[in-house]
């Protein structure tokens, strides 16, 4: 592929992302499902969080959940990274086994965890200060996982290189990132509206099962979009990242 001189239209990025998502869903469904299970872990362990909690209930919930927090964070980091890694290979028409996927991700666990903590700290502070800084930080740093997995970056290097990839293209990147991360909440909202229109009131357990299935089907669209955009920016900057993911 020849290096790109200009970035393609956002619609082209999203169209390519959707096509990649459709072509890789069968390979990522089980990974998406596992990610969805980790995502609902707090609600499963703390029934009080099933409804919007009061500050007192939320604080009590945090105390109950604290012993499980490392397992929760490890699970989310590993599950997300596994989807990124598998989709990265599928983009090259290569299929790797689940055991190979998780084995490789585990070798990158510490830089992934470190970069995730840095990402969470920066974005969290940004959102606490004002919403806009948090959104900007999240956009600048959104490629830290692909950089750890495919460019062999350490945690600080991944944060720095992600910033450099997005630098000068913030507005363009915010739109793509917003679409990528909004697909599951949007689909969930549409589904809830549909249930209300036809007057179906699902029990909490069944409602949670529907959410898990929805995530199992749609979660990897986020990863596909970020990887398509990552590859586009790598080409734009004329960077060769590694033998396992050459843009």
C-alpha cells in the first residue's frame, strides 16, 4: 500500500470499519462475550447498583467491590487487548487461535496495565475538571493499546505515540472515536425504546442477559474502527510498526 498523502473522508473510515466488523464478528464473538461479562461484574456482585444508587449506596458498593477490583481491571484490559490483537491479524487475512491470542496478550500485560492506568488517570482528571478536557485526553490517547500490541511500545511510549498520531487531527479523530464508542449505547437505547413502545417490561436478569448479548454482537465494532483508523494514521505518517501489523 502506498503511503497516503491526505486522510480519507470520515465516512470512508467508518464504512471500512463496518465491513471489517462484519467480516470478523464470527472470530470475535466469544471474545466480545467475555468482555461483556467482565463489564457487568460490578452489577452482578453489588445488587444495589441495579438501580441508580444514592451516594451512600454507591460508596458502600465501592467498598464491597474493592477486593474484586484488580480482577475486574485485569479482565477488562486482557479482554480488550485480545480483541484488538485478533482483529489486527484478521486485517491481514490471518487467523490465530484463542490460545495464541491470550498468550501474546499476557506477555504485554504489564505495559498494557500501566498505559491503561495512565489513560484512566488523565481522562478521569479531565472529566472531573470539565467534560471537554476529558474528551480531548481520551481522543489523543485512544491508540495506546494497539501501540503496545503492534509497535512493541512501553506504557509511556504508547501514550506519547498515540498523542503524536492524533496531533493536528483532533476534530477528525473525535468524530471517529465518538462513533466507535457510541454504537453499543445507541443500540441499547433503541432496544429499550422498542421494548417500551411494545410495552414489554423485562425482569432485571433478562434485561442484563439482553445487554450481554448486545455487547457480544457489537463490542468489536469499537476495536475494528480504532484499528482501521490506527492503520490509516500509520500510513499517513509513513510509519512501519512491526512485522505483525504492517500498515
